[in-house]
């Protein structure tokens, strides 16, 4: 069961884990042709996807796919934590068939892919990166390459209804690949004690 704490205070009684019951997307690793990746913005966007219910869950894969000149497909996939950490994982794939993309989408989105507008996909990714950087968290090391699939940050209309953080401040929800102690210490330095919340101590098998 998750326990929500604040620094330098006595532990409170357990609270419901915000992520309970929600499928947690798992990082996957792909790679593709760097030559095609570097040309990505010359290809039209084929579609963009997020995970159903992403705003309430606080974490979602965001996939942006483009149609290559040879009728093959490339995509960039970004694991985005809008509550705190920004882009936690990033990858790309090129020279795929449509059937391969259709097989990958449910796997990356925990069987709940939801088509979205390109403007929303870009706003989630770039907005989460900007929010996380306020607290000293940089995007995943592969973001620089995977982001070549994206349009520039100012290419789409601004979307204002996305809330970053939770109830006005960062909320760190510990995942299986996180270092909770290091992340909480970072938040103490950058946000200040009492200006963030965190949930730790659960596993993916937890139900409450």
C-alpha cells in the first residue's frame, strides 16, 4: 500500500495510491535508422497517441508517428510524467510497417491507446519537460534523439488546459525504475520542504 508523506513530519495513515487500478506503461527499447531520424521533420505526421485517462493517471506514453517517403513509418515514443519528472524514457523506431505500429501501440499504452491531436501530444511532452526542469529534472538521455521526430516547440497552438504537477505542486509517484531517495532530496533542494508530495513503497501488484 502506498504511503503519502511530507518531509520532516510524522508518517500519516496510509492513503489510496493515485495509480491504483491503472495499468502502468512499461519502458521498451527500440532503435532505428539515424539517417531517417535526422530527416524526420520532412515527413508528415501520421498520427499521435496517448494512454486513455492520461491526465488523471499523471503518466502516459506519448507516441508521434510519421509517414516516411517509402510508405514506411517512423515514430518517437516518450514516457511522460506530468506530475513531476517530465520525460522518464524516450525511444524511436524507423522503417516500420503499419502492422508493426498497430502491434506496438497497445503494448506501449497498456492496451489503452487513444488517438490525439498533434498539438496536444507536443504540449504534453514539451510542457512536462519544462515543468520538470524547474525542479532540476532533465529528460531521459535519449530524448535529444527521439525528439527529432517531434515538431519544434513553437510549431503548434498553445494548449492551456493541461495541469502539470498535482494540486499546484510536484507529486512524485515512485515507479520501479526510480531512485526515491535521490528524487525526494532533489525536490527538497529545488521545491523546498512542504512544497511537494510523494508516494513511495508500492509495487505494480498493489491494488490499493
